[in-house]
């Protein structure tokens, strides 16, 4: 055949070579794209793992703080009196107040009684002094 018109075999070979070159370019592009996607996917997994680790650390810190708070409440609960203990203390204080009231009433009664006795003693002394004054006056008159 002439150079102007290639044979069917040459044409097919040339077209096949062209198609193979195009397929090789496409395969290269697909491989590059797949590599890019794989790297992006791997980066996404790393970022997800990082986020999960940070969330786990934050949760651990919160749980530790909650446990410390619970421990503090538990230890402080032992230092506070129970309701029954407060009721008992209140009853004891009321008893003390009642005894103090009774003592105060007795003291007030004693003071009132003492004041009455003192008034009586003063009146009696006044009568005795008056009697002595009269007796002294009589003795002086009789001389």
C-alpha cells in the first residue's frame, strides 16, 4: 500500500496505541485522584480520632471533677448532724431553758421575799430606834 493510505492494520495499530496512551493518562489521573482521596480520607480519620480523643479527655476531666465533688459531699456529710441529732440537741436546749426559767422565777421570788423581809426589818428597826429614842428621852426627863 502507499504511504498516503495506511493499511487497516497500521491504522488499527496507530489508533490502538493512541487509545492505550489515553488509557494510561486516564489511569494515571485516576491513580492521582485516588491517592488524593486516600490522603484526604486518612486525614479525615486522623482528625476524627483527634476529636474523639479530645472529647474523651474532656469527659474524663469532668468525671474526675464530679467524683471529687461527690467525695467532698460524702466526707462533709459526716460532719453535719442528722435531723434526729438536731432534734435531740433542740430538746436538750429547751430543757436547759426551762431549768433556767425555773431558777430565774425562784430567784425573782427570793428577791421579792428578801425585799419584803428587808422592808419589814427596816420598819422593825425604825420602831426599835423610835422606842430607844423615847426611852432615852424619858430617862433624860426623869433626871
